[in-house]
C-alpha cells in the first residue's frame, strides 16, 4: 500500500478554520488527520500541499520515515508550520493504517488502558462578564455533565496583574466554587501572566478554593521562575509544552518543575512525539493533560493518546461543541459522568461528511 493522493480541506469552526488532510492510498483506502485549527488556513493549506510531494509513493505504515523526511527535507521550506503539518500527516497515516487493520490507532502505542477519556470544559468563560454571570455559566457547564472546568478569570488583554484585576479574579474563582460545589475540579489557566513572587502569592490566595492545578503561572520557558514557584507553591502546577523546544520540555520533566505536563500534538509535531513525552513524564511519576484547540478530528487524535497513556489525567474539550461535532462526523460525542467514550472503529474512529469531495493529486 502506497500513498497516491493528498487532499486538503478547510472546515469552518467558529472564528477559526480547521485544516484537514486526507491521504488516499493506491488501494482505495483513505485516512484523515487535522493539522491545526487556525486563523490563517490558506498558509497552512499551502504548507500541506508543499509537504505532499514528500508523501507520494510512501508506505503510510512507515510513519517514522515519513516524519523524518518531512523534518529533514521539508523543514526549511515549511518553516514554523512544520509541527502542524507533521501533526496532520501523522494523524492521517494512523487513521489510514488503523482502518486497514481495523484496529484503533492506540494499538500502535501498546493498546488502550481505558475506554473513556475524562474531559474538562474550556472556552466557556471570556473573563469579561460579572462574577455573578460567570458563576451562572459555570453551573450550566457543570450541569451539562462536566466534572472539571478550566478557565482564566482575567480579561484576555491583561498581561500583568494589577490589584483590581487580582481582586476581581479571586472573587470570580470564589463565586464559581460556590456555584458548582466541591465535587467539580477547577483548573486555572494563568497564561504565564505572573512573575514568580506574584504566582506564589496568588497560589496562596486561591488555596481555599481547592484548584486541581494552576496552569502556566509564569511566562513559558522561564525555568528559573518556574523553579521558584514550584518550590513553595501550596497548590499543584501544570505547564504546557514549549513548542518545538524539546530540550526545554525534557528539562521541565527531569527537574520536576511542575506536577503535570500539558501536551499539545500540534505544537509538538504529532501524536508520536506527544506520546514520547507522556512516557518520559511517566518515568518521573508525573501525569499529563492534553490541550485541544481544534475540531473533532484533532480531539479523536488526542483521545488515542489518552487511551494509551497510563499517566493521563484529563483532556481539554471546548464547550459547547459536542452536538455540532456529532452532526459533522459519523461518530457520537456524548458526554457522560465527565467523560467521552473512545470512538469505535479503526484508526481515529471518525468519518467526516465534509470530506466527500473528489480528491486532487498533489
């Protein structure tokens, strides 16, 4: 089986566009992957079309060879979009080969250790409404079936906290905790806006609200500040990966600078690389969480990592989207007890109705 054609599709999702890649084999089989959800779909689509020349005639089972060839041969031409390109192509390869063998993609990573994925609601809070209104929204999300809520209680334009911002953020967290009760886990995404002293003081301030963890308390890559906070923080901390800086992420894990690692397939360049860091974190007794900013195809790929990683904790899930996802895909995204079941079928377990156009050869 060889890759004969590549088809790029743009699917609108809210303010952003999901850029999907479909690989067609010479035996008629096909597989779909999501490169990224982006505000610049034309540029990413062009990058994927450029990458297509390195795929034709390749065996989709040889993922390592394909990704290495993309990184070494196409890396300079694809620039900063290379990780997203690699992510979409690898996911499509996994979907294609999994469907050929009629096994889920997680079988290529040792098989599933769970059949459902715990999710936390994201994207439901803008930080601009009143504390009372945000508390009402939080209660609505919890009622929808989530057992974990991620949010940023500050307006998006705030980079460094003033006292009034600080006071309002604490008030919002308090109101949300009261609204949802003690059985819902709260995750605070600080988006790297604190200095080390501020992060330590803020962690102490919000300690009574029993956060599951505080994410990205200091600017990404500032490991000295992260170490200062980690040493004295009274609540657990999570940090997301630092893009393609693999050495930095490895150092975070090996120096135990966080309690959880927040992995993103797009930034890391594919499922395999995210899985590798999940294994490294496991060797240091650390759990991983999964970031999501795309559509159902990207989430299906995340679910395969969650299924195979014993140290998986929780995965992001935009709210509310699952109804539209189910309509868009030939799959059921039904939330129950804070979890989504793994999608059944081979590969990623999805079939997108938007991808029934005639494929074009690259």
